[in-house]
């Protein structure tokens, strides 16, 4: 297994993997989750404090992780 930064050529594989997991594991909650970030991963995770990684094995994407800095609205 190899973990690396997302590349634009990974888009289709990432979307297929994540939507298949969500449809299988969270079928009833499907409406609660939006997949908009999967349509443009470089834009959704393009900030200097964001990162999107893929795990691949034998050229297949087998996992992902997205790290995103968000603002805490409760912080004063």
C-alpha cells in the first residue's frame, strides 16, 4: 500500500470508492450527506491548510482521507 497526495487523475476512482461505501454503509442516511466536494477535490481541499490523500494498492485506490481546516464559530 502507498499513501500519496491526490492527483487530478484520481477523481473518478475516488468518487467511485466513496460513493460505493456511502451507498452500502449509510444507505438510509444518504440524503444527509452531500458529495459536492467530490466533484472538485482540488477546489474543495485547495487551501494551504487542507490536504486530500489517497491510499493505493496495485494502482487501485483503496482509501482516502480529507483534512480541512475549518473555523470554529464558538471561538471568541
